[in-house]
C-alpha cells in the first residue's frame, strides 16, 4: 500500500507472510517503510548490522539509502 494514496507523504506498508528461509534480496528504500512482526522471529540486516527480533515488534526502515 502506497501511503501517499492515504494522506502520508512517504510511507509504504507491505503485508506479507514470510516462511523460514524466505527473504527479499538486499535492497534500499526510496520511501519510509514499517514492518510489523506479528509472530515468530526475524533476522534483519541493515547496512553492516545484523540483529534478530522476536514478535510482537515494529521497526521503521528509513529511506536513507542503507541496504
């Protein structure tokens, strides 16, 4: 969902179900993105930093060019 269609300036919300071992390729964002983890654990890689979070959790991904 592209936030500009709902009054936001630069927010993108994606609703996905990711299975163990599944992930998108490393990429950057031109728009701000929020991830809401409803269940389980997830490994994030932001630039050179890797960390695991456990649900429930919300994370904001900024559009600063960090892969």
